[in-house]
């Protein structure tokens, strides 16, 4: 692997190895769960297309890890040396913040455990993909609505997991919106003193839930785009800071909405191999 040592290296890679990957939604992204929420684009209709929603459930034993071959991953040609994100351009019809992340692990919480809630113990949760060499430092956890018209009452979730130091942790109960729309991506904060996640072992849910499919997801943010405007926002290589994109990564995007208006998005990624 040849590292990026100079602006000349970047210019040469942009001229010779750059690949541009289009992104777009062809139907509006729902924000029916309200403002100040994350919305996963995993199930959005458009480019790259709908992600897989029939995920291995918590009773199946997996495999739960995600890769470039997982349906819904943003398609990036493998690099001969090392791929880097060199630029990004996005337009949002309402205006929002976006995050580009590597989806590492996902597990369906279907079938529901019933009207009274309960504990969903994940069978053989396994480890993060081999491309993660720091045991999950900086990785984040989410509850994602992946399919169905949900009948989930306003509920709370508590997750037991191992942090990046392999210490067993339990989150405090985190409130979840009632009847969340498809794509709702509820961030689950780490327990105090934890800086990442390497394995999720169980999810405790309260409240009634009998229809719809939720998932628990581990993702590693690669780039924050704090302000995507209706006029368009473009970041160059200095602004992206050239995050590495592994050949077997499962890139995805999620959106932070500050209003309840449904929106559309389009743009592109530029990736160089150096």
C-alpha cells in the first residue's frame, strides 16, 4: 500500500484512478417520526437502491456482518492499493445533515417478543468484520425500522454489549418513537466510559409491538456532512480528510432532520485509489 504523501499524490490519483458514484432518492424520504431524528437511507428507493430488509434475526445465529456484497451497500470498485473518499457533493430539497458510514453488523429483532415487551438475546452475535482492526473504537449503535407498518407503542430499548475494550456494558433505557416510519434510525448512546462497540448481545424492549420489523445496527461513521443545503454542498479532499474505504466495506448514509418535511437527495461520491 502506497500512502498519500503530498498534494501531487492526490492530484495524480484524481486524474488517474478517480471513480464517481452517483447517489439519489427517487421517492421522498419520510420524516414522519418528527424533527431532530436520524433517518437511515438503507431502505430508500433510488441509487444505489433498496438495502436488504430480510435480515438474519436474533434467533438465527447470523451471519450478521455486512460487506460490499450486502444488498444496499453503496457500490465502490475495489482499489488496487487503498481507496480514499476524495470528494462529496450533495443536494437536499429541505436541508439537513448527513453521515457517510460503514455498516458493519445488523440483526433483525423480528419476531417481536409480544405485547408486554421482553429480552431478545442474540444467538451467537459474533465479532465485527475483519476490516475493523481497533475492536470497534468509534462505532455507533442504532435501532432501525427496516420494513412494515409498525404497531410499536412508544417504547424504550436497553442494549447490553461489549465495548471496544471488551468490557460488558448496558445502556440506560432509550425512548423510541411510537409507530416509527421505515428508515427511522434511533441512535443508542454508549454507556458512560465506553468509546465504541465490538459486540451486541441482547436488546430489552418495553411496550407493545406486534407488527413491523426493527433491527439493531452497528455502524462506523466515515464522514460527517453537517450542512447539506438546497443549493448544494460540496466537500473536496481537504474537507473530507481522505477517510479510507476498505474494499469489503458496506457504505451507507443516514440523515439528520431538523424539520418534519419529507425530502429528496441527490449527489455523488468521488473515490481515489492510492
